[in-house]
C-alpha cells in the first residue's frame, strides 16, 4: 500500500489515468533518506519554502532565507535550519511546536531544479545547536520521512540573486527591519527592538513604508 496516496489522490489519478505512473514515481524517486546529491543541493541553497499546518489543519507557507549552508544536512535522515527574527507571529514555528509536520521545497532558479522534503520536526530552544546559529531565535530539527526530486520544467530561469544584507553577521547582529521603523508599531515591538529606530535612522509612517516597499527599498 502506498504511503503517499489517499483516496482523494487515487480518485484524481484514476480520473486522469495516472495511477500506474504515480506508483512508479513513488517507487523510484521517493526515498526515506537524503542522498549525497540531495545533500549537496540543499546545502547550496540560500532559501527554501516551508509549509506547516495548525491544529485545525489550516496551512501556511513561508519563505526562509540565509547564507548558503544555513540548512545543514546532519545525516541522511536529519536536517536543521534556523528561525531568525521575523514579524513576531511565529506562525510556522508555532505550527511546528504544536503539530510537528512540515514540508520543504528547495528550488534553483538558475539551473531549474527542485527537491521536496516531508519531515517530522521539533524546535530546539537552547544548547550548542542553537548557539551555532548566531542571531537565531530557534532552530528546527527535522527527521525526514520522504525526499524526492520534482521536474523543473515549469521553473522560470532567473539570474543568481544577491544575498540580502538583513542576514545576521557572525555575532548575530542584524539591521533593523524597515517595517520595524513604522511609528505606529514602536510601542508594541519586542523589548530588544524598542528604541532602535529612534537611535538609528528614525521612524517612518506607514505611507512612507509603502513607498519604500514599492521601490524595493527594504
């Protein structure tokens, strides 16, 4: 019996005559481990997309970025990645803490290619692993259940992107996010960010923030 397909998948496969193809692809491409090629690809990426679900089954997808190598393949069934400062909602991390099931999409826009990972995950809140990621609030440790390559033919080819200047440096210091300069948010920012806007480049209003976003000045 397939470990990937339920009744809804089978209904669609039968409707479009792809059940045999789906079973073959599962048998030859889906692995419970990360092989050496996948490891090299994953650790070369500067970003990936993370999917999680909450206790009601409501999904969310978030972008996670860092310097190449920020996702580490510890062994053939384990990978880890940091959670850096975000908007304070902790949607993905909260879902991991509550449900512990994740999907990861690693994608290459220069030479179109992608790898998908399904995993069980937990949050690491202290210790050497967290300390090894300066500037991270948390680290996610994921145990891989399924790893597989998807065809990249629909991926648009793009130039190699420049690294964002918002990544933490070796000491964990990071520039203040532009949206954290909005005047209306100053009283509700976490303690570590309060007063930074005034002390650095000053606050801005929501209209100015919108203009900067439109210009790509974030």
